[in-house]
C-alpha cells in the first residue's frame, strides 16, 4: 500500500494550504509577536544605564526650540563631582563614573540590579549651536544643558503656511 493512498490530502490541495497569505490576520499577529519578543529581549529594560559590556550610557532627552537646544541626562546616584561635561567641535561629551559602595554586612547578598562603572556619551550638535554660551545645571541626579542658537541659525527657521485645496 502506498502512503499517498491513505493520506487525506494531496500535495498542492488548495483546501489544506499550510502557507498563510501576507494579509492573513494570524500571520500579522505572528509578526507582531515576533517583533514584541525581539524588542523585549534586545532592549535594556533591566538596566537604566544602558549597559554595553562594562560601559554605561545614561539616558538622554534632546529638544529644540527657536532659541536654544536642551539636553537632559538622568544620572541617578551621582554627584556633580562625578560628572564632566565638555564641548569641542560641536560635540557635547558627558563623562563620569558611578562608584560601587562596599557595605560589610552579616546578611547574605543574593541579587543586585544596580549598575556601577565609567560612562561616556557624545552628542553631535547641529551647526548654529552657540557653544560659547552653553550652560549646565546638575540637580537631584538630572543634568540639564542649555545651548543657545546663534542669531543666523535662528533666522533660518521659517514657518510655512499650509494651503488646502
């Protein structure tokens, strides 16, 4: 007896197609779930410092108004003496180190998610940034940097009126 004779389908049978079409809802769900798992396992959810090997990269926000650029960086657990901010050739560099605190205790130590070590983060600033008049403030673990725009960079910004048909 041939195996083909007892199978309930034949190769190429359109009733039992195992391939899903591109717009198939199950296929879309599978792709979304794959992206979700890829994002979850490749993200740095458990490490707010953004660990790369033994280096750290603090999380930053960059915003721009007509007058200035604003950069803020979260540096929890650091003091201003642990942070260095430099500007050279339109590159803003943040450097620092979070030192590990050693506490001797009788209790056993089981798990730690706190990060320690050296970090360096560089941000390319756009042309027209007035780095000579930049100001930085550090308060409660947050570094705020304000870099004004040069007058010629401010003049380049133009709001366009939207037309409709």
